[in-house]
């Protein structure tokens, strides 16, 4: 019994303690692994969320830039028609100038260039339409259909009433143009 208590019991106790230590070690290791995985998943989710937010932000910025780019392109197209029309107007080619100004008006409306839109609509009503007549309308139906579309677009665009005077003038001059049989040129 003494030999059992002195030799065998300490050996059994050591084996038992080693097993307990091994089990505790596995439990601690599993617990640490689980916590590490949870933290990694949490960090990955935070990064993913942050990435998605930044991606949405950049996509919205790109969309805004695209809209602005399209507006600038439309303004440039309007400028080309504006210059062409002005050149034709200086050479007394009223119908060609009118056609160029109609195209410029579409582009300026799309580009939201109010200053130049006001300029071309004033040139159409003050310089072009008074020098056109009923026959010009009949022989150039497509140009005047585009003009009527410009009037519609300008009416829609005129939500704040800043083009009301231009619209009135254009409509009046167009109605006069429809009635005019012949344009009398100044003999200056």
C-alpha cells in the first residue's frame, strides 16, 4: 500500500493532471480561435461596409460629373449653333440663322445655359422671324416643326418664369410670320 501511495499514485496523478491540462489547453485554444475568427469577421464586415459606402459616394460623384459633362457638351453644341447662326444673320441668311438658333436653343436648354438661351431666343424673335414669311414656313416645314418643339421645351423649362417674355415674343413673331406674305427689305 505504501508503494502504491508513494510511487503509483503520484504517477497516476501526473497522468491525470496532464490530461486535464491537455483538455484545458484545447478548450482555451478553441476559445481563442473562436474569438479571433469573430474579430476577423467583424473587422472584415467593417471594411466591407466602409468600402460599400465609399463606392456609393464615388459612384454618386461620377454620376454628377457625367451630368455636368453632358451639360458642358450641350453648351458647346449650343455655342456652335449660336456662332453659326450669328454668322448667317450677319450675311442676311435669315432662314439658315433661324435654323441654327433653333438647334442652339435645344442644346442650351439641355445644358441649362440661360444667358445664351436668352440671347438666341431674342435673335430669333427680333432678327429672324420678322424677316421670314408664310412661304418660308411652307417650304421649310421641318425647321418650323423643330421651332415648335423648342417652344414646347422652353415652356417646360420655364418653371421659374424667366423666359416668359421671350416665349411671348417668339409666339407673337411666329404668328405674324405665318400671316406675312412677303418681307419688305429696307432700302438703306
